[in-house]
C-alpha cells in the first residue's frame, strides 16, 4: 500500500459535512463555492498525470509546490455576484482559499514538471525523478 492510498483512507474519514463545518462562511450564504480541490491522479512508467478541478479560480491565483514526492495545490477564489431588483442592488462577494496536498509513490522531477490551467481545470504533468542506483556499503 502506498502513501496515496493511506491518505485517501484518512480523507474518507471526514465527510463533506465535517469539511463544511470547518468553513462557516459557506454555511451562512448561498454562494456556491468548492469546499476542496477534487483531483484525479494517474501514472505511467515515466510520469504522474494530475487533473485538479478549481472552479472560480484564476490562473494567477493558483500555487503549486513540489517537495520530493509531496505535491501541494492552493488557490485563492474570489467570487462576485450582482443582482438588480428594481432600485435595490445586491452584491455578494466571497474571498477564500482552498488547498489540497498529496504524497506520490516516488519523487517528482520539479525542474521538468508542467502545469496548465484551462476552463477551471489544472493539469499537471509530473515526471518521475530517476532514482539513484543503490549501492552496498562495505562494513569496516
């Protein structure tokens, strides 16, 4: 069992209701915002492919960091909605952040990693780092 599987089990212990409880602003208004970042992760022999849904975010407000085999995605989401009813103008504004982190089975070569953002979906191509050859130490 790899680390990603263990993290998924932990994530499943906390249903959506508990995650929303930690974000009281979402319970008080009707502005629909994501409570977290949903990801699909696949791999082949050379790389990991990550697809992350971040609706409402702009490319400039997304941060991706890679440390070894740990990948972190964070985004600031700003949503404004205006409704005009006769003479009354109602403007609902939300500013918040979402984040998601996960551990992959092997280290990522962050120098050749590629990130593209289009239509609310962040696509990461994360090449696997070549593992160094193991060697046996001579015991003196």
